[in-house]
């Protein structure tokens, strides 16, 4: 039940982007909405429920751009028209969706993901794990004098 609101927000964001870009190519709005629903669900499962909890916001935002491009391009190729223009439209949609997803991930981390799943993402950032210890040089002359 807690995934209904994030899916609805994601669908609205993807629909706005896809409808505004694919309207230039006179794509049928119903097909674009169908495409937005399918790609948003797949992206939610892969990017938001798998990548985001394990690797964090930056990795998920970086992974969302090529994922969105591939999903949109394949579905536009299958549903609308197999032309090079659909690849350009998919690329621009992926860039816009990547910007939206960075903010969506903040919402997911604050409202949806469990605390233990959020901590998995930042496990390797533990304090001191990458720290280096410095010590004084061993001075042989100083030891000989004493």
C-alpha cells in the first residue's frame, strides 16, 4: 500500500515529460500514457526499489538516465513508430526524467524506504573506514641519545 503514492507521483512526472515531448511527433496521447505507465513501473522496480536502497541517490540518478532512455526508446519503437526521431525524443525525455528522478529519490528515501534499507546504501561510507593513520617518524638518533 505504501508504494501506491510513489508510483502515482512517478507516473504523473513521467506522463508530463512524455506527453510534452512526444506531442511534437503527433504520437497518440493514449499510447504515450500507456508507455508512461509501463516504463514508470519498470523504472520504479529497478531504479527505486533495487538500486536506490543499495547504492544511494547519486548512483540511482545516474542509472535512471540510461534506463529511462532504453525503456522509452524500446516502447516508442514498438508502439508508435520505428524512426530515428523516436531515439532523439527518448534521449531528451531521459534527460528530463533524470532531473525529476533525483528529487523523487529524496522523497523515496524520506517517506517510503525503511530505515534498515536506507542504511544499506551508506554502509560503505562508515566514518573512519577510509581514514589513514599518521604517526611520528621513528628517530634512531633520538633513541641513541637517551
